[in-house]
């Protein structure tokens, strides 16, 4: 699933390319992909609209239109947005096509069909997408140790689960929770209420640092994005633990282990992220 760094990479690639373009026609082949409003209204209301900009909130993309309306998108597991020439071969699982006034098309494809679109009018309250329930953006200045401790410091839940809870922090998933906790030297199954004040400070600094690092590593040109069909992000060679179970730790060379926390896989270093301090061997 695309997490904050990948969604931000998509935003940065597409935003300057579509700004100022008009939607001449919107076509939807899979009605379930449009969560609000009804598909016929979705298509009719978008025709003639002009793209203003693209913003991001957590893992959501918001395409803002010059009319004040906005398209909210969640890519979920396999969703992909591509801006292509009209004669570009169409991906097998293409569900939405916006024909634009410059001869190109903005296409949404999604193999598993979990991705969703919402179209809201200028003054329409968003009671549909779930954005209003999101927690703090981790790349803003007031993302602090005090905030994290207040939200999670009294909870018995594993710290990895807390980091992935979208109502606490918007945008972190399985990949970057592993990377953040490795950098912070915190065992991922540690109960959040066992963290010290110094560890909360360390997390508050490492969360934005790691996410910013991977946002930068994902930077690509429109040509590179199109060539890989929006599916080949550049962060993979820089992941230190995620996907590296059984390999030596990049710091201490101890073999990385995998465990399951809250139903999700987690890779960690039993030496760098030791839990022995808290009386429980890994």
C-alpha cells in the first residue's frame, strides 16, 4: 500500500502537469470505485472543471478544482494514477479516465479495486472519506513528543500499532513504522506506555526525519514515473529492515528477525532493538 512518501511522490509528479487543464469528459467503468456521489453525477459534475492543484493529507490525495470543488482519492493497496497521451496503451484494470483538453488522459487503475474517489462541492462538508478522523501530519512543525505521549503514552498497545494508527499519525503504514522504530532503536512490540520521555523525544524527531528522507528518495521525473507506470518507487534500496528478514542488520550485523504484531508483519534487529531492558527476551 502506498504510504505517505509514495503518495507525496505521486502528488509532486502529477501536480505541475495537470494544473490549469480542463476535464472534457470523465468516464467510469467500475461504479464501485466512486464512493460519492452517484457515478452519473460524478461524471457530469466534472465535465468542464479545471484542475487547480493537488494536495495531500496522510495517504489521501486531494485534487482541488478552480470551482472550489475537490476530488478526494485513496489509492489503498494497488491504486495508480497516470497522466498519459490518449493513445497510450491502457492498463488492464483501468477504472476511471479523465479526458483532458491537451490531448492527454488522467487514468486511474487498480488491480484489487479497493481504491476510492469522492467528489465534493465547494461548500460540501466531507462526511464520507474519513479525512476528518485523521491525526496529525508528521511533517509539520507541531509534531512533538508531547503530542505523541499524550496520544499514546498511557496505552498498552504495541508502539508499532500506535504509529500506524491513522487517527494518531496520518500517513504511516507497515513499511515506515519498521524503518522508524529501527532508527529509534525501539522494539516494535513494546507497549507504548513503557516508553520513556527520552524515547518519545527520539521518536518525535525520527518520524519526520525518516519520512522526509524517503520522500526525497522517491523523487522522480514525469518521464520516469510514466516509464514505470507509477509502480516503481525509488526508496527500496534505502530500506534498512523492512523486507530484509534473515539478512544481517546494517548496524550490528545481527540477523534481522520477523514477528507479527497486530496481524501485521514486522522486521527488527534483536540487538539494536533489544527488549531485554524490560525483562522480556525476544
